[in-house]
C-alpha cells in the first residue's frame, strides 16, 4: 500500500478512535463526579454513639438524615441488661408486653448485655419522629426513652 493510501485509511480510523477515547474519558469523568457527590460531607454513613448509664440513655434526642446508613454504637455501662428498640407507636406497643426478652435478628431491636457495647446499622427511608425505648420491666417508666428525628432531604 502506498504512503498516501495508508494515510487516507488511517485518517478514516482516527475519528472512531478519538470518539472511543473521548467517550471513555467522559465516562470516567462522570463516574468521578458521581463518586465525589455521593461521598460529599453530610451524605455519607453516619455514626451515632448512645451511652447507657443508671438506666438512662445519655441522649434524649438524635437527628439523622433520611436515606443514609446510620450506625448506632450502644455502650451499656450499667451492671444490668438493656435494649434499644426504635420504631413507631405500633412497634413499641408490641414490645410493652415483654414477649421478646432478647433481640438480635432486627437492626431496630438490639439487646445490650450489662457492661458491653453493641452496634447496629439502620437506614431510615421515611422522615418523621420515632422513639427509642428500653422495654425491659420498669425501664420505660423510669425514663429510658429518647426521640429519633429522621430529617428529609
């Protein structure tokens, strides 16, 4: 093949290669922007620590964003067991009867044995106010109650 013909053939191939390289670069750039946006301050995972001492939560109110994973670190300094149950009125009404002495299968219902720390991760999708309560006998009446506010976007 002559040099002139080879240049013409290569000239026809370059726009396709340039479009491919440009498309890949654009895709990588958009992916980088999306990753940066997803990990912007305030939009990433949230950790909330709740201490328990003298049969009280050390936080009366916690505010978290909707749609974001929230890890609750529950530190029980008491010599007795406690629980952290968060939910609406129906959830708490079910637990007031004391039919579940130990929790572990639902992230919104955690048993914290005496002197231990437990963690649970929950993503709240619906904004609103919810209660977190220890339903062991007498604990709610003693004041082991807090409010969780889930903020909308």
